[in-house]
C-alpha cells in the first residue's frame, strides 16, 4: 500500500518541487532548475557561464549568482583555478591541461556545456571517505567477521552444547528455521530425486560429486545422503547400485561454528567463502580426498588429483545452495535521473556507506569498561575529534555545505550539517536535484527545501550532542575488544548511532561494477524512464558483487565437463527489486527476520532499523536471480529454470531415455508423505492465514522462495531436469499468455498495461477500488499459478496424460456428474491446503484453458501455468506417467 501511495502521489504531481523540477520535454528529462529561473532574453547560459564569476558581471544582479546558475561553478577556486588560467586563449583549443582531472574538463569548465558536477561529489570530493563503512563490508563483518559476526561467533546456533541425540535434531538454529529442517526428510528427498535425474542426464557420470555451499546445520546434506544410501526415492535396484556407487557429497562452509556442527554430524566439510574464486582450489582438494581415493590403488587416479580448476574426472557435477545467496553482502547504489542518464558511467551513480557516531561520554564509559587508562582514552578521543573535524567540517565547508550552514542555527556542528544534507535524499517529495549549482539555488531560495533541512539538522543536534564519528577501523577494534564482554557489547549497540550517507564511487568499486552496468543496461534504462516520467529524482538499486564471484567459483568447480548450479532462496527479478527499492529510498534491501522474544532480552529495538543490532541477529536480503543468470550467461551458461521452489517437486513418474538408457524416475510428493502443516502450506506457495490488516488480507508474495537452475553445458541441448514452466527473468520476456505479471510489484506492472504511453495518464484512471484490488489479485495469482502446476501434475500421476487431452476435458466440463466427480477428487487431496473455493476456481480455469480449441490463449497466470504444465509433461518433452498417490517409495537396495 505504501508503494502504491507513493507512486500515486508523485505521479499525480502532488509532491513536485516548488521551483518547477519536472519533465522538461519529449525526452522526459528532469529539468535543470536554472533553465527555468536564471535565463531570460539576452541572459543565456552560453553567454553568462563561459567564464567564472568575474567574466560577465553584468549577468549577475544580486538576485541570482554564478554559483547558483552555472553548471561549471565548481571548476573555479581561489586564484589558482580561474577561467583565465585554465581557459585563456594562450593555452590553445583545449585549455590548460594542468587544470583538467575527472569531471573537470575543457568542455565542462570552459564551454559550460557538459553535465554539471553532482553536489554529493562536491561534498565528499575534498575529503577521504574511505573510513566510512562500505555497506557490503559492514554486512560481511556483522554476519561472518571474526570480531562480531552472527554466524562466525555462533549466535546463529541454539545455546549450549548439544548431546549426541541433539545433533540429530532437525531444528539447530536459535533465530530461524529453514525448509531442510522444517520439512525433513521430505525436502531433501525432493532434492535427491532431482540429483538422480541430473546424474542420468550427465550419462551416469562417475564419480558424481555434489558440492553444497553454505549448508547451515547440515540437515540437507545429512538427509540427501541418507536418501541415496537407503534408496528412499525408490529407483530400481540395478540403477540404484550404480547411482549409490557414483555419489559423493562435500560441504563448503564459511562459518567456523556451523562447520563444527556439520562435522559433528559426520559430514565432509571444507572451509571456504562462496563469494570468492579463491575457494575453488581447497574445494577441489576436498573432492579429490574422497574416501574412494584413500587406498594404495587410488594413487595417481585422475579423479583423485586436484588441479587449479575442475577436470572431467575430479570436478564437481552439481553445485547447490539453499538460503545462501540472501547472505551475500549487498551494496546500495543511487542513480540520479536529472539530465542525461548514463547508466554505464560510474560518475552518474553514488554508493551508500555507513557512518557510526558515539557520544563522548559513552566512549569514556566503554573504554573504562575495557580497561583503558585515562591517558589512552584522551589519546583516542583526540584522534576521533581530529578525524570528525577533518572529514565533516571539510564537507560542511564545501560550497554546498556553506549554503546549508547559512540556513541552520549558528554553532551547528559539522556532523549534523553533513548528515542532514545526506538525509534530504530520502525525502522524495523534495525532488532533490543532482547538479551542484541547482542544489545551491534550491538551498538559497526554496523555503520548503531549507525548512526541511532545518528540521532534520535540529533533530540531529539533539541526538548527536558532543559526539564523535567512529572510523571503520576504530569501530572494528571496539567490537573486537567487546567480543568476550556481551553485556558491554549490548550497551554499545544501544548508544551508537548509524547513518547512511552517499559517496562518490571510487575507481576500484567502478571496476568491480562495470560488468553489472553493462549486463543490466537495458533494464536500468527502463527503470529510469519509468520513474523519471513519474517525477522521481533517482532510482535506487542493490547489487551483491559476490553473486558474480559465486558463479565464477562454480564455473571453476564444474570444469570443462560441465554440470549444474541449483540455488533456492527468496528474491525476485532485477526489475521487481528495483521497483521496490526506488519507491522508498530508505529501503536498503536488507531486513531482519522475526526474532524470538527470548533473544531480544536486553537488546535495543532491532526490527525498525537493520544496522542497530549488528552481529547479534541475522540479516537477509532478497536475491536478484536475474543478476545470477546474467553472470552465468557471460560464461556461456544456459538458464534452464526460474520459478517457485514448489516446482522442484514432481508427483508423476517420468520415463527418461539418455544415450539409449531408459530410466523410470519415481515421483515424490511432500504432501503425500506428511501433513498440512504451516511449512507444508508455504512449500506449495500458499500464504497461511493472511492478515486482514495487510492490504485487505493479502501480503505480496512476489519475493518468496524461488529456484534458479543454471547449466554449464558440455554437450548438446538435452532434457531439462525440471519439467514445469519456467518464469521470466526480464520483464520484456513475460509469458505472452499471462494477462498480468504477479511476479513483480503490482502497480509497476499495472501502469504500463494501461496502454497510455504515459505513466501519469495511467494513474489518472487508478481508482481506490482498483488499487485495493491489485494486491489481492496479484497475490492470489502468484500463489495459484503454483496450485495449477501441482494440480495438473497430480492429475497426470493419478489418471495419465490422456485424461487431460482436449476432447476428454471438454467432455468433463460438459457433464455435471463428471465435473462433480473431478471436484470431489481434487478437494479430497488439495482442499485442506488451499481451501474449497480456490481449488474449484483454479481447476475450472485450467480445464477451460485445456479444452479451448486454440489452446494456449491469453488468460490469467494460473490457467496458463496449468496448460503449459500439461504440454511439458505430456507432449514436449513428455514422458510423464502414472504414479500411485500416497504410497511411500519402496527402497530398492538389495
């Protein structure tokens, strides 16, 4: 609802800036404010800005100044950098080369016809912000760092030392559960079946080596190996013997505490970080140290020799992860939409970093508790005051800072001024400009802008009275020293304040992100066009640099013989996540999962602001599956499947032929082997007991658990291990059958579908009734598309493919008796999980789609998904067969 309201307000023009920022022309660029205010008649930018503030004094009458109106105003400083020294005719057609660096070019400074310098660059350009905590650094330290990492220090696990029996309990975590634990052993058996299919598709590769990255408590690894060892999916005995003999499983784990727990459960574990290619060599060494390689006869065998990269004999066949990618360190970026938007130019972006501030009195209390002498405290305080003054007064004394200082109370601290200006960027209604001269003009003449700044700064002055900024290294040192004093650590979390601040993207970060800018250029440009047309000043995006590194690591492990990468996590597509972040600048893409009350005792309020309890609680983010696929595509990989995690389950039997060998792959159903618990509901995509307080009773489901299956191909295209219809990873590739897209933010999908060509015109047709219905409509479609897939899969398993052919379906729809009989069968199995109304409605939609003469015509997503499931199971590629419902697979071991 907040997302919809924000779009509606901005789209309706109710939040525009008071000096006329808005759409400039057909190119839909947000206006340079000076174009509206400064230039009239003979007074033009070409005449008045080609120089410095002394070149054409007749242009400035005291009402408007050179620094407010000219985009090159920041080029000139004192007597060293003047127009004459840099642009005089004596220096030739490109001016004085000694004057030019970065944005300061001849075109920009002498001709005033290039993009103006960002005011953020002006603020931070003269100071060293390296000691501001990068978001990905802080996230990594608080999750995995040795000093205060939630996973590395063991806070993730239940308190106490587990007994031998306790090691076999499925619930091992203190804060949360995962599907491998909550649905043990059924979740693992679904994986086990899929791994068997992959083994068959790889020509019964031997050894068939599986690497699980970030295995948590080890439950999935334990259950999968039990499944293989005991043939719990019911493969025929001869095939099972070959499969069992080939199968090997290794965990790569970053957390020492979790690795210890995994080893205690008898699992093979190697230390490594999934976000670095450097982990490849130790994992390959662990694979080569297989039990099969321990005897004398194994000496020199190719499968027992580890090299720099995976080999056909000693590489991995499958790399899988479950709820790992959401822990990859995120980085938040801001792209201004003013002027020409150059999405691949790092100078168009800012990176958000963290600043920690601590009251001096609290610093004294903490250092005394740590045993520091008074002399050591005074020395530390002197260093911190020097750092705070050097950095933040340097920012407050920039041309932007001086304009802000003139509007706030005398004596206001430099820290409050600098942080207050950064906070303005979160106030979307102000339309904060990007260009430094525009910002100076707004601060001088826009009373709404400087009035808001005064309010923000006044509050900061109260909160930060006599406080110092902690550089990143000092913050780390304090947390390290508090590691063994948990009460002091909790006190520190109460009294330290954390602020987010935009900074210029440095050269190293720019190099790291260059591939990302190029890979998503079209998607970023579409987002920019959409939000600029609505009057938004910026687009916000989150990138996890580790995602690309993860794919590079998997590529190294799989080696030249290829294989599969399978990941399950909560997340969405690039554009869906971009919409959710851009509407609310305070959304950093990081959230705190629900925390048991007993773990919150003594801690500050952690839910409302994610950095507050760093290291004592878990954080998580939504995975960008588009980005993972893009990282694979640049290596020549194929995306085989993207969609809800429930698609991993396959109820019907599959008859498969690979290289002339026939396989009968049994189906497996979680529901048939368990009961309708809360976790089983969620596994199938059903939101249990939706709250009536949240959007009419329906929460948005588009970020819930997905699976992404990628293949590093080493042979011709073959059968997809997952038989069900894949969803799109790019909005342009949305299924043509779908009448709307429930996999993204509802209003962001609804607006372009109105066909107006102008988002503001589309919003004029948005009534409160339509807006209220969107959440329910999209949420139900997201869930019920999964019901449709599973329903058709079950119907094939219990009645065969012929029962769903068009003429038979039409006959069923035309007979009240046959239709009633079908409804009774469906309700008996699915009614408790989904409810009678949903089961019957979706069944009728799917059957009407199957019976339609034209086949797969445009319809709601559930009807499309059901039809496409029938095609995949029964026609192309086909191979689905009946499977007894509810019968446990019979072990086939001899």
